[in-house]
């Protein structure tokens, strides 16, 4: 096993609001291996973007990391100076945002923006900048003639692909993507997804891919993390066994107010399998075979062989239980609430 490229441990982020602290990310822990593709799914407002921003150290007040750690390539990301962060960003770690229209500078050509990024990292040779800019655009299927184009002259899909090309300028080891396809129509989403996966397999970088649409990402991910109300609700180690066990239909209702989350299970108000205990006891993460599930149906007092864990790497070696035993819990748990485009999500 190689060392993980990223270790997130107990990460907690709060927005300081007048009505009280909104804990948008609550004690999230996971590791990412080099070259691994993890999909992060969850309804709108569950803390996905906040988690990514915390990992990339892009948070701004009123958001603050109030607990936990982020270790990237063996060094802590929390507390790095702006200069230290600037040297990591783009080179070792790139971030692709939901809307290229917001991320790209509207008054500069694509080529000029690539040039700025390369110059910021000490590349001054005109030829090198030109060659590399053309190369990354070609990688995402765009004719390099568009280096001269301004963002508004490109289609939505081309803008997103330009952003991904820019993220590839230095062939980073980790690319963090926040709903990079969600502004596109279904067909364009799929083709961009295929392209991202192809790039990842060719270049070998690790990916954290956030989306509210589980059906989009499940086939492309090595693992899938489901977030609900700021917490990791499920972490699936082997998507190959996933099959149809996670229902992709929307479950009625909405996630709770994160300033006042329910005392017990955060999914209880919407859960078809809710028990009395769920209203008072916050579930831990429990191992069900290779999967971690935050649901009391899988606590040792309910299930025969399951034991609580916070460590997913241990998860794979735990006594296995049949994959179909996962389905009942996951179907009843918050993971089942992940919306498809037709579901309850409102982006
Ligand atoms: N700028 C902000 N100020 C205050 N609260 C915020 C801000 N951004 C997000 N939040 C809170 O954090 C929660 C998670 O938001 P976010 O991380 O954007 O979720 P997602 O990306 O899953 O849609 C929201 O429900 C909201 O309560
Ligand atoms: S998801 Fe599990 S713990 Fe939560 S309310 Fe449903 S049965 Fe209870
Ligand atoms: Mg978001």
C-alpha cells in the first residue's frame, strides 16, 4: 500500500453566523490514495463544497476550520501561509469549480490566463508556455486556436473543459472538482465525465469529485462518500458490489438546519425505518462488510457482527457481511436520500 496522498482527519468547519455557529462539515475523516478517484455525493447544502474548500484551504470568513487536520503529501495544509499555499496550488493540487464563468477572468483570453498561471509558478519561456497551453487544451479536446478566445466566446462545455485544461498545466497529483459538470446538459455532462476519467487514468492524478447526482459519478469512482447534514453518512470501499443497492430516487423532505441539527440521527425526520432510539442517539459509523454506514440499524446492539469504526483503512479487513445486508441499512439511511436530477435536490 502506498502512503495516502491526502489524509483528512476529524475535519470540522463552522460558519460563524449571528444565529449561531453553522457546522457545515462535522468530524469528517478519510484517506485518499495516489491515483484514487473518490466521488462525494449528497444533497444540496450538505457541506460538500465546504469540505472541498477546507481541504484546499480556500475558505474565507465567516467559515473557519474549528477542528481536525488535512495532510497533503505528508504536510499539514491547515495554517500554511498564502505563499506556501500558492506554491502548492496548481502545481501539486488543482481545484476545478462549479462554474467556469465565475472562475475564469472574463476580460482575458484563455491563453492569457494559462500564461498567468504558468508565470506565477516561474515558467517564463514563451515557447514553453505556448506549447504547454496548446497541449493541455488538446488533452480536453479543444483546438488550441481557442487560446485566443475569451470565455464568453466558448460554449459552457468548452469553458468547463478549459478550466480542467488549466488544472492540468502542471500535471498535479490531486485534482479537486466541485460539480464541474452541473451547468451542462445531460449529454455534455456524461461526455465530460468520460473525458475526466480518461485524463485521470492516463496522467495518474487522484480526484475528489463532488456532485449531487450519484448516478453521474458512481461508475467512475473507486470509492463513494455520501454526505448528509455535514457528516459522512456512508463510505463505500468497493463500488463494484454497489449495484442497485443505493436507491437513487429522492426521499421526501429536506436536510436539517445545520445550526440546530436533530439530537439523534440527522436523517430521522425523513427515514422510513426510524426507531425510537434514532431520535436520541446520534449514530456512529458502523462497518458493514467493506462499507461504513452511519445508521443505528448497524450498531453492535442491533447487528450481529458489526463494530463501530472511524478508520476506513481498517474497514477493508473487518469480518465481512454479505453485500445484501448492506442494502437494507443503506436504503434506510441517509445515503438513500441522495437525489438524482429528478429527485428532491435543488441546485
Ligand atoms: N457563505 C456561507 N455563509 C454561511 N453559511 C454557509 C455559507 N456557505 C455555506 N453555508 C452553510 O453550509 C452548509 C453547507 O453548504 P455547502 O458546503 O455549500 O453545501 P453543498 O456544497 O453540499 O451544497 C449550507 O447548508 C449552509 O448552511
Ligand atoms: S438512518 Fe438509521 S439511525 Fe437514522 S433514523 Fe434511519 S434507522 Fe435510525
Ligand atoms: Mg456545493
